[in-house]
């Protein structure tokens, strides 16, 4: 696999305002029995905080059902948070006016897992790309055409004239995902949320799509949230990695320090399967670690990982939720094993 790494354009600095900041974000789904009696809540996102800076990719990893897509959709405004605050460029999003919200939507592009499902089947490439421009007030047709042409060239759907009249089903999977990326980029956003953007594509086009995202990031200084099951790509594609477990982020690290020294016992188990530096050894973490993921309706007391953890401290991990401890200056981990290193 070719190296996807490019120089980080901007290192997150202390004075820099994060493009996105989320604080104690919760998204719960109410479950009703027979459509009437409340049976409980699925706590799909249960207290998540982080900052995302312009020009960086943060990969989010964690096994199925841990809340990754819920986090993505909450950020995109597709789910309303139950609790917590989101700030876009320092502004509290709960205080957004209609205009602010419209501007936010233009500033955040969404790249979905299933490109065909994400594209309207009865619209041509031109219509798909023109619609967001019309909605966002680009009245001049020549301006719209110019922007559509530029974005199609950027995602390498060229010659542009050949693609404009096509419908999504006339494109290959890789071309459909390029079109989804073009639609995400058409309004020149500051941020992209990519939820498993290559997992449904043939292995042969996965690298090309990731390279395309990386190139766009570099050129436009984008911030990207990259959600993936494929741990072999995160080392090439992200500046930082967050590990999610049971609807929480349990470890936040720079990519280098995480791959050198994963701290949380869950992250250690997750990355053990891909410790081979040979990227051809494409492993996902479906089979590790052993044991069942926690119930999100009735999560375990204390650390949510304790029932599966070989390093569990009785009377502590099973009783008290660990706060975030800073280790080595670059890693934040929610695990009692690191308490004394605070
Ligand atoms: N609209 C919803 N209503 C009720 N429960 C939901 C809803 N959306 C997600 N969930 C539940 O929330 C939990 C987290 O789901 P989510 O899709 O965020 O997980 P994920 O980490 O993206 O998983 P995957 O890796 O399989 O995509 C799951 O238990 C899921 O069943
Ligand atoms: Mg998901």
C-alpha cells in the first residue's frame, strides 16, 4: 500500500480555535414497548468531548455498535444531542440562528459508507451537484457550471462532459464514491465527516479514494473525521486516533504514540491484530477482543470495559468510572491503571 501520509499543514496550537469542539455530548434513543410504554434509552453516545482542528484527520475506531455513526450523525445535525454542547469555530451551536445553521451545513461535508444508497437514483451527476449550489443561493448558472466542473476535475471524474449527464447507476462503485465526495466538497466546506468511506468498495479502489481524501485535505486544509474498521489505514491517514468503547471515547492519542504504545487494555487488544507493520496484512478488528460488547441500555457499572478486561482492579474498575488521565503528554486515557501517572 502506498504511503498516504502527507505533511500536516497546521499543528494544533494552543491559541488556535478548534473548528469543532464537543463537550460532554450525549445522544440517547428512547425505546418504547408496543409503541407506547417507555422501555428505556439506548445511550448510543454517552459523554463525549474532544476538539478537532483545521488541517487534521482524526480517525475514530471501535467495534460495531460502540456509537461511531451516532457521533457522526450528531455532529452532522442528523441527530439532536440529548445533552452536551457543540461549538463550531468557537460558537455554541445551540445558539445558532437559521442562517448560522445553513452556513454550518455548507461547512460540513458528509461522505457515507454506501455511495449508491447516498445518491438520488433519478438525478444526473449535474443535478446532484447543482442542487446544493442553488439551495445556497448561487443564482448565476455560469458560476454553478464552473464550480461543478472544478469539483468533478478535483475528484477525477473526467472528462467532465462525459459524466455530467450520467445517473448514479451508470457509475462504478469507486466513481459513485468520488461523486459523493464531490457533493460533499461542492460548497467548499471546512470539515468532512467520512463514515466508513471505503468499506463497501473493492480493495483495488480503496487506496485511491483515501488518497483522494488526503489530497483534498491538504489542498483545502480540511478537518476530517474518519470512521473506520480498517486499522491498517489509520496509520497513513490520520494525525490522531480516538478509540471508542461503549458509547464513550476511552483513548485519544496522536497516531504515532498510539501505534507505538496503546495504553487502554481495549486499544491494546484492538491494535494487537494489526501490529505487523506490513500494510498488506490487511486485518480488521472484527474478532478481537473476546467477549460481548456492553449493553448500551444497561451499561456496566464503573469502567464499561471491566467485564472483558484482564487487568481489571476489583473494587475499583467495577465500581467507579475512570476519568481521563494524561500520559506521556500526548495521550489521554480513561483507565484506572494510569491513575498514579496523572
Ligand atoms: N435511531 C436509533 N434508534 C435506536 N437505537 C439506535 C439508533 N441508531 C443507533 N442505535 C443504536 O445505538 C448503538 C450505536 O450505534 P452506531 O450505529 O452509532 O454504532 P457504530 O459504532 O457506528 O457501529 P458500526 O461499526 O456497526 O457501524 C447501537 O446499539 C445501535 O443499535
Ligand atoms: Mg456505523
